C-alpha cells in the first residue's frame, strides 16, 4: 500500500537540512531503486523553485510500504528527523487515483 509522509521543518534548520541531505537522498534513492517511491520533494518556504536562504517548510514523500507501522518506522529513521530538521512528521495511508 502507498503511504504519505508529510513532515514540517523546525524553524531555522536550513543549515542542518543541507548538511544531512546526502544521507536523506540516499534513503530515497534506495526506495526508488526498489520501485517503491512514487514521489518525493521539499516544500519551498516561498513561491520559488529555488528559495535560497528562505529554505523549506517541510517535505512530502509518497512510497509503498508493507504496513503503516513500517512506513512510520521508515519515517522515524530519516536523517532529517535525527538531525532535528523535522519538527513533526505525519504518516497516512494514501490511495493514488491520478495519474492512473
């Protein structure tokens, strides 16, 4: 089943985000390599593809996991979480309708 991981960044954590980004991306690449990643990316803090020093307000990941518990465990082990980038993380079951 698909699950949406919705995370909100803590204020002032852009430097931490950039420092651990390679580790965060490696985990996403592993999901993609396994054919389980549907989409992933950050929410720019301003209306810009490259928000510069304004940074990001959080992230969205939609991926396939065996269960909600597995999705939560994966999200809890994210390097952004360990580094204090994420102030909160919510994981919900997701049903993709489009694109079909």
